[in-house]
C-alpha cells in the first residue's frame, strides 16, 4: 500500500489544482509555469499548454469537446483576474494570473538565451510579419524558425498537410498558435502529437500585441481585473456581446458551483488506493463529498495516467460525489463502477475498458 500511495503522490502536483466549471487549473505562478515549460522543451516529448480565460470556460459549457480538450492539456494556466477571484471564492485561490500575453514575451527572451527555435502560426499575414520584424530587432539572437498565416477558413477546411509540412521542416521547440478559441485549441489537440514540437500553445491575440497592432491595458487595470474594459473600448463592436454573455453565464455558474459544492478540501486522494497492472482504482467508500479541489486532482490524475497509457477507475462513489461530478458535466469523463470488485473486473475486461475510453474521448 505504501508503494501505491507513493506512486499516487508522484502523479499529483504539490500545489493542488482547482476545477473551475470542469477545467482543472494548475496552481502555479508565472515563474513556475515558465520553469515547467522549459522542462517540457528539454524532454523533447509533445505537450500542449492552454492559457484559459472566462470565455474559454463559458464556451466549454456549451461544447463538451472543448471542455475535454482543456481538461486534457498538459498545463492549464489562469489567464484572467476574474478566475483568480473565482478560485478564492471556491476555496483554493490560485496565486496569480498567468496571461499568455505576459508569458510569451518571457518565453521568447528565454528562447533567445537558450537557442530554442520558435514558430508562429496564425494572425493576419501583415500582423505576423510585423511581430517577427519587431522581435528580431528586440532579440537578435532569437531563432524564429518560421511563421505562417494560413487563409482564414473553418477548422475542417484548413490545409493541414501544408501547415504540418511547414512546421515539421522548421523543427521548432515552441509553437504559438493564434487561431482564437476554440479553433486554436481544437487544432492543437488534433495535431500536436504529429508535429514533433515539445510545446504547443494557443496564444489568442498575443501576436497582435507583439506586432503593436493591439495595445495592452495599463498595469493598474490589469491588476484590478479591468483589462477586459480596455479591450472592449478598443474593439466594442466585436467584443461587447461576447463579454456581456460571458460575464452573465460565468457569474451564475460559479455561484452554483460555490453553493452546491463544499468549500473545504475533501481529501479525496487520502483514501486507500488499489493498483492493478499499473492502472489505478480509487476507493471512495469513505468519502461523502467532493469539492472543487478534489475534482481538480481527479482530472489531473486521470490526465497523467492516460499519458502513460494507464487508466483510472472510481469505485463506490457516494451520491454527493456523483452530484459534484454531474454539476461540472464530468460524469461521463470518468470510468465509475459500484465497488472495488467491479473496478477490478473493469480493469481486467477489455470490453469495459474500451467503452470507458470512448465515453471520455
């Protein structure tokens, strides 16, 4: 049992994540996020990073596929002060906002220092060209391996063969995708494993910021959670409807999550754990409730096990724990069985394991 618990502790992060509307946010600062991305680059294995804001989560409530893509990302960063506030309201405050527009310039500086190769995908051609020109002036040693702005088309009509050919030939270490959400996240999830790029990240309007075409809010507005007002003033016609819809939908859903889930940590991963051939069975027989942190831990644990080709089975869930998963529309994302005996059977049964994998895809 001690070896099993030790393995579990290795898989879950030191600072527990928090699930906000079904998406597990990593409990990291900008400095910690940069360090983790450097480790991803050095590993040479493919990863994708999400910088999620309120709009991502609201879209994920309507689009189960997008929500699962966000939950499966190797790292989910909190790109919005309202999300920091929401995490505190839910009982596990994230340390700070980790905005893509702040993260990318730091990564570019490190790329210039360490010789990482960088590729920009998306944005308008003239915007991407301006951004590259400015970056080459600011960081003469930065290796910009390539940039490409494919014609604006729906996701299903993109020339993926041409896009992937350009990226493979450029051999980047960091690929920044500016298609907008959900297009960028869906494209990344479908293609990142085939590209041979250690880190792929959707970066929203960051290329426009780098090009100087769109300006960031003053620091005091960023700190006060009012950057959205600054963006709205710049692009009122495009953004006003989205922002109003997002704020309303996000606000009442966060309130529901706070009222219907406990605020104190439920200690879900302190229960006895059973292992079967490298797969994990979590016995919930002594857990009556799940909070937002417990759900975040389950999502991260399942993500890491899946990346290793292993499975997670939840056994003996109470009615309260099931209700918590249902609230976040996660009940079909996990393999849930009545008891440990049934879980052991599920682990050993190819038919049951296959059905669980399809349900969570």
